[in-house]
C-alpha cells in the first residue's frame, strides 16, 4: 500500500499558506485515559523517511520516527482529560485536544490539515478536514505518530499506578482483559464514566449495593 505524500501540503503552500500543520488525535475508542492530539509543521526540506499512519507502524518504528519528528519539525501536543471527555463528549474533547496541540506550536500555522471529516468549531485558523488523513498526508501521519507515542507512554505510567487493567499493552482500549478487570477490580478515576461499559459497571454497582 502506498504511504502518505505531501500533495496536500504542496497544494496549501501553492495557495499562499507558508506554515502548514498536520493535526491528528489518538484515543477516541479507549475506556480509560485522556485523548491526546498532536500538531506537526514539517520542514519541506527535511521530512523524515517512512512516515505513515501510526496504526500500521511497529512500536519500535514509531518511537524512532517520533524522535526524528521532534528533532526536525515544529511539534505541539494537546490533551483533553477524562473529566473533559465525560463533560463534553469524546468528539468535542478530541477537537479540544487538537486546538490545544495547535496552540502549543512554537509559531501559529497559516493552515491546518485536520484528520477526519470535521474541523474543530473553535479553530480560528484556516483549515481543511481530510478523511483518513493519517494515511494520505505526511504532516498528519507525523502528528498521528507523535500523538500515539505520547499517549502510549502516558498509559504505561498510569498502568503502574493502577495495575491489573493491562493498560501498558491495551492503552486503555476495551480488550477482553481490560473489560474483565473492570468487572473484578472496579472503576478507576481514569475510566471514562460516559462510556457504556464503564457506566454499566458503575450502575450495576449502585443497583447491587441497595
């Protein structure tokens, strides 16, 4: 399968946008942990080789590419907490994390390439949404790698504080072991209470404790 290229970045620069940022988030599906977004402005003369959607890369390759991206590009990272996810819903929280990632770049981008089919409604910068952007745009691919690497590391840290849920391997996603641990060990402060499997366990607990 052909990897992402710089077609979107070249087209944006041809329209007069100098600093083009790729933006992606990781962590919409998990039952636990925050959602993490990254914004990356690549230097067209120094684009790391082998950029691709983070999901198709091995952890070792992602780590190596992430280090290279941090060295060669302007990178911003944004997080939306579990509390924010539960308060405003996962889509809005994802967009909030994206906006925070863009805001944390060293300099404001002229144009943003956003992974997905929606542009965050609070974003005031010129932007376009690109469906499956992490497999089509090198900047979005770079952002997906940084976001996944950061979030995975964060979940490994949380796993040490809350052993038994397997977050060091499942990153908070609803694996069989994770769902079993939820039943047996209960809900942690890092679980998303608005997500059905977590909500159901909390509700069951209330029902049986009467």
